[in-house]
C-alpha cells in the first residue's frame, strides 16, 4: 500500500453488545423438538443461544448495543451523523429500524438506514459506512448488526431452529486521517461479493411482495456448507492481496459465527492459527448480522483485541452474499 498518500480512514472507537434475557440451552431444545445436545454440538459447536422475549425487538436490542458502543467510545448521540443497521428482521416493513434507533438515542442529524445482506450484513454495513466516512461526507457512524431470528424460525424444523439466536452488536466508527499504509489505524480494505443464483439454498419463504406474510427460514445445510469455505476464503485472499499482508500477519480472525466446522475449515485453508480465532458460536448460536459485532465485543471486553491489532472480519449469508473487512484496531 502507498506509504505517503494521506487518506481518510474509518477508525473503531468503541464496541458494544446486547443480548436478550432468555438463555436457551441445547437441553432446553431437547424438550421442544426431536434433537439432542450431542447432535447439535458435533455438527455446529453451539451449546446455547439467546431468544428475544416480548418487547425485545430488533431496534430495542440495537439501541442497547449502540448505547454501550457509544459509552466505550466516550461519545454521545450528538457525535453521530450516520447510522447503518444491518438486519434481516426489522421491527417493521417500514420505517427502517435504524430510524427507530436514531430516535431512541436522540440523534437529530445525518442519516439512518437499514441494510439487508443476511449473515453478511455487518460486513456490508461496515463497508458502506467506511465509504461514507472516507468520502468526507460524514464524521462518525454507528454500525450495528441486530437480529431477532427467532421470529422467523419454524420451530418444528429441527434442522434449522436449533442453529439461530437473537442479539445485537455495534461499533462506533470515526473519520481519521491516515497515511495510506498498512500501519494506519482503521479499515484498510473491504471486499464484497454476491451470487443470486443460490437463493433456494438459504431463504425465507415469505415477503410483502410475494405471500404478504413474514414467512419462515428455509435452508439446505449441506449446500450452504459446501459453498461457504471456498467463498469466504476467496474474499480474505483478496484482502491479503490488496494490503500485501498474509495470514501470519493477522492478530485476530473474527468470522461470522454460524458453524464451528465452517470457521475451523476456513482458518485451516488459509493457514490461520487456531489461537487467533475468536469464537462465540457456542454461547450465541448463529445471530446472523449480529454475530460478528457480538464476537468483537466479547474479544474487546476480555482484552484479546487491543489497539494496533490486525483484525480480519468475514461472513457469508443467504443470497448468497459474502465479504471481508480488514481492520487495524
């Protein structure tokens, strides 16, 4: 990367997370559907998840995560002029859940909107926010991933209902000047992909324009697994090529928390040491767009991720969509 060109970077100032109160273990699910703790753990690594209760909507969880991120950053609502909320489970068809967060926080300037890329949503949202900040149009953004996937699950489908959970995570991104070097703090490079030919492998069978209903999640697990490793490693390889870095240079790998086997296989294919992987899938399940910021919040709170660390984010979701973000923390 150019070592002398001054450019705008999007620097992470703070991270926050919020989870519903209700904790549901695999043992609890054994009483609800024909499944077992052994079956779930062996295939996914998931041991428990949180499920939203009455009043715990996507925007409510998103607002709580945003408040914690602001506190961690030492900022207030008055400092924010952009909110990008990644979700596939908004409170309403419209208005956007981002505007509900905006109102709840008391943000009165700038723009707020939702972004829908399913499990890749947070990676997409980070990329979009980075473009706004790097262009100079905005100063400071809240980037949020929030989901209440329990509302769109078929609780009689044991192959899917055991996989997902609810939650929200948020980061505060601030515009700061960099030198165009890989030593710069902030987002260094982003890479997004999609391929709409794969819709039937992971989708919701409803919507305003088709059935007039919310619909339920449907997934062909084997097909998703078959595509996942190749797709996510592709965009990470692109990130390394764009920055002149390698897997050895990473301090932390923070992937979408869908399935422990996919996480491990992706890391192994790229030569990322297991000690560098941040995993929270065992306690959160797959929280779609919320999974990466929830994992980031966990690793920041326990002191693993520190300023100056090189952090790789990656995700794949329905559509298919997939992408990567490489950040100097």
